[in-house]
């Protein structure tokens, strides 16, 4: 396993110096943030990230994300041009040493929560999604904005996108994904990069928009489009795990054995009866997921990809990007390091 940490570049209040002090920290997960979806990243910007990481003994070898333009997902407009740009971005990051590219295929919105600072009884805050709050949200009229979302859409553009996705439907989105993968994967194979699709978060349709990277059947379908280790998963335990129909240790076991997990996002969530969920501390006892079983599923199946502690709570008075403070993610990394060491040693002793 290669331990990694997400870093948002020059504007990230969490410094590489601090990240490098976390035991066993190896890789930096980052991206070029000043180019719009569909554009080509400058080689200078990529080289800058690499050089900054190297100053602190860290390796920039994972990208999260190269965003997929809506025209690609909708199979319209400048789709082919944006796919060519995407290929060029892959060539450029590969030249700088990147081995894994995380991306998603969610229409319009990336991850969705109804509150970003829900206080727990211990005073920490975290991201939550409450179904009764969700029912009251109307993204077309509420002027909503969450850190995972592209805030650049005007209201009319958003309405048009909703209409277009309504017409496209799930099968249309599958066709777009198939076209994208068949174009992209031969390039990534040639460059030694593994594409790692991030599951939809939450893994079911929201606001009437189709979502397809949601469950075992659909993950199987996605992986079968191009049967290659270059077409792999970011297995995000918290995203898939906020739907009770997903058995996370089972999915990890299956896809690790197939060598189709390039990247693990590891965090815990507490699922509620009505489908609501709260992000919690990483420890198994803090939520619904058994992090030990997940780690064991990885180790037993020879997983050697990237792992990052995913969203942390805000603790110890820290302020910053919701989910992406230093302290709780560092605790998460330390906990995951401990789980891996214990499981690996126990396996060696068998
Ligand atoms: C949330 C992240 C996602 C992820 C994208 C990948 O914190 O895991 O925003 O980066 O879905 O494209």
C-alpha cells in the first residue's frame, strides 16, 4: 500500500511541510486548479506541483481529478475536442511521474451533502446528509453551492443541463462513458497510468439526475467496458458505503482480487434508518463500516495501490476546507497505518 494525502496546491492552508511529518506519508494527490474543465494543463503548473512535493520528500504520483467536461458526459458539443485535451493531460501528467488519475462521471454535481459543519456532541464538526433536508433542496432555485461543486454555472445553464441529462437518461450516460473509456484507456495504457473512477457520492440519483457508478452490478459493467488494469476504480468506502445495499468489505475483496482497485479512499460513515448519513472518525467503532475487514480484504488480496485517508472532521478548533483539514485526516492516516501493519504482520505470521 502506498499512503497518500490530498493537497490543494498553493492555496491549501494545509502545508506540505506538515503533511510530510505524518508517519509513512509517501504520495501527494493533487491537481492543476486554474484550468477550467475541458482545458489543457500547462506543463509548468504540473512541474511546479512535482517540485514542491519533492522539496518535502513527497512524490506527486496521483492526480485527483482531471475533471470530465459535461459535453463529454452528454456526448455533445465539443465532446471530441475535450477528449483529445483529456488525453493530452494524461500524457503530460504521466511525463511528470503520475501513475494514477482519479476522476468521476457524475452529472453536474460532484459529492453532495446537506450540511458541512454538523456539530457532534464532542464539539467536532463533519459533513452530513439528512434526507429531510435533502427533500427541501432545489438546486435550480436555491443558489446552492458546495465545495465539491463547480460554482461557475449560471442558473440558465444549470436548467439547460438538467434538461439535457433528463433526455440522456442512464443508458445515454453509459454510452458516453463507454465512448470516453474506449478513447482514453489505450492512451493511459501506453503512458503507464491507471484511470480510477470515483463512485457517485451518494451512490443513487439525486435531483432527478442520472447516476451510474453506484453498486456492484454497475461497477462490473463499467470495468467490463475496457477489461484492463488501466481501467480501474477509486474504491471510496464512504461514498459506496452510504447506501446499505453495498457490502464494502465484499466489494473490496472482489475488486482487489481482480486487481481493479488503483486507489482507496478510506473513511467511515454512520448510516441512519432513513438513508441519511453522517461522516465520522475513521475508526470502525465510530460508524457503520468495518475498517479492519476492509483493510484485511486489501492485504489478503495483495493490494499495492494508493490509499488516502478521506474526509476528516474538523477538530481541535481547526478551520478550513470542509472535509480536508489536517488534524483528523492525519489521525485517519495514523489509524490506517496501524491497521495495515497489524493485518500484514498477522498474515506473515500465519
Ligand atoms: C470528495 C472527493 C471527490 C473526488 C471526485 C473525483 O471529497 O473524493 O470530490 O475527488 O469525485 O473526481
